[in-house]
């Protein structure tokens, strides 16, 4: 999936500028409330004209090349974590998910827009847009999900086995896990 495939309106607005809405507990100078997007680094990372990197919260988009969040301000790489809104109020994070250019990838405690993002993913998945065009490959009889981390695992994943019983949830299909806003474990890659 390429940013060149984003419809013109969204692509142009991203390049022209966006309003950033981050989270509570700002460092002394805080994040910018409004900024010009200078470059799109990959599907979920932006570079502002001032040089600051912004990681879009709540989503994971395919990388263009090889190489926690609404309460937390910065990720471990020093990127600002934010929900990005265009001047007309459109949330870029949700729009990317709705168009099938990204999937929901929440990092508790940053779940402020979980309902909006999950609804956008449901629409994209049901309409088979973008990354959802191909049918999901169900290669396990069930998947084990963690209510706390919002991740799902293969039944034999060591991370899934370490899960507290109170956090355990079973999904009989990949589709159901995605429809509920759970994301695949990056270790067992279900």
C-alpha cells in the first residue's frame, strides 16, 4: 500500500497542514496545537516542518520501506504521539483506517478514540477496502486475546500463555478479533 494511493483530498490536506491533538500531561513546552506537515515518513509517521516526528495514535499502517500513547506523549523513539485532525475536523488516524490504509493498533492506556477507530475498521473490513481486500487467512482453530493489552495470539504463543486468566478472551475467527479492535501479536503473528 502506498501513500500515492490515498485519494487526492486527503493527500493534499496532509501535505498542506493539520491540527494536532495530543494528550494530557504535557512537558514544559508541550506539543504544537497546529503544525505544517512537511513529509509523510510512512503510513503512520509524519514529519512536521519544525523537524518533530509524529506517530499517529491508535493505528498501524504498512511500512513504505524497510528500515504506549493518548496519555503518553512520546514513544520510545522520541516521536510525538498524536491524533491528527485536518482543518475540516476529519481525524486522519480514523480516515486511514476507514479507507483500509491502516488497521487499529491501540496501546493502552491510550484508548481515547478506540470506538471511532474500531468503527472505522469495521467499515473497511466489511467493505473489503485496502489491506482488507484479501480474505483473512484463518490458520488456527481459535485465537487467544488479552483484554488488557488488546492483542490476540495464536494458541501456542508464549506471550498468550503468560496471560492472566481474568484477561483471557477467545476468538473463534480472525475477523471477529479485528472487528472487536484487537491487534495481532507481533511475536507469533497470527
